[in-house]
C-alpha cells in the first residue's frame, strides 16, 4: 500500500483543509490492516470501484468493480477503528479542519451524518466529478482537481459563538478551561453548546475536548524537546498527571501512551497516526 500526503496549495483552502492523502493498494498485495484513532477533523473519503463493509469498530474496504465510486463521511467516531484494505483500491481522503466543512455545505453537517461511516454525496455533480478526478493518473493533478472542486463549493459559514468557542478550546493557554467555564465565558448554556456541536461538528464538546487533548499529547511527543518524557507531556496538555493521561489514552486508543507511541506510524503529517497490524 502506498500513501502520499499533501498540504493544500490554494491559500484560501489552507484555512479549511488540513491535508489530503492519496492511497493506492494493488490487487497483488496481501490485505493491509491498521488501526486508526479518533480525530478532531472531519474526514471525507472517495474511492474508485470499491465497497466498504462496516461491522462495529471494523471497516473493510474491498475492490468491487460494479461500484464506480464510493464516498464516505467520517465525523463521529470516538474509539479506535480497525481498517482493512483488500484488492485494488484507488482512494483520496480529505481532512477538513474542525467546523470547516460547514463552509461548503448547504445543510448542517449532521444532515449528512447517519453513521460512523456515512455515505456522502452532498452535491448533484459530486460523484461524477469525483470519478473524473480518481481517473487521473497523476497524483498532483488529483489533488489539484480536489482543490478546484471544493473551492467551487465554498459558500462560507458564520456562527454566533461556535468559532469563538472552538478557537478558545484549541488555544493552549485555555487548556485548563472546563466546558462549563467556556459556556460561562461565552454566555451560553451547556445545552445550547451541545446542540450546536452536534449540529455542526457531530461530537459533544466533551468528546471533542478529550480527543483534542489526546492529539495535543501526540503532537508534543513528536516535538524534539518533550519526546519520551511522558510526565512533561501530561502536564503540558493539562492532564492531572501521568496516570490521568494513561487512562485517557486507553479510553481513546485502547493502548497506554508508551505502547501507542512505540507502535504507531506517522504518515508524513503528525496529525495522522496509524498502527499497522
């Protein structure tokens, strides 16, 4: 299996898209298996002639020549997912930054979110355009095609408080703020915040904060000054102590921090960590 990760080249899209990766799996290869972990990003995958089978926390992507294109939305998973690729697969996956995909959609995000791996076809021309992009032989051209298509759908998104709350949650100086304190600071009720998170992010604020803290810990681990020092990482992202971080890691990943860091592989971007089996 080959994976190439790209940052968006269009300066406008840099605000909305974290990265795009292109995955190819040949029919001659043995099935590839890995574990992927909860993310703060909204993920959109497009695959040519494939079929996905979801069974609980397991996802099997198989070659299926009768299906021209398959598109999926992943925005609401909070536990590890076991993924397996079988046969010839040609896939493009887009990582949208938190809340960002709403700037392209005509409806709220939860309108499209029916399961952990929802079928996703938000526009009338979407599948046809994706088929044309997947048929391109050059990966750079594929990325350019994806960027051009999504840029054509940009309509903008404004919200009374979500953007501010998210910005405060993701600011390292506000790590210690609880959800209740964030609500008080922005003069909204917790019920209101939960409702709008569900509508536009498809996670609860508590789920988002838990995953964000885990991702911040991962990012700190790969930085030169804290690598392998789990105590510094724990305090650096506002876990109470290393034991607290261990409990939270096991909840999100199924592994202790030490095992997670030893076994996972970063896919060119520190935001994407998979554990290959």
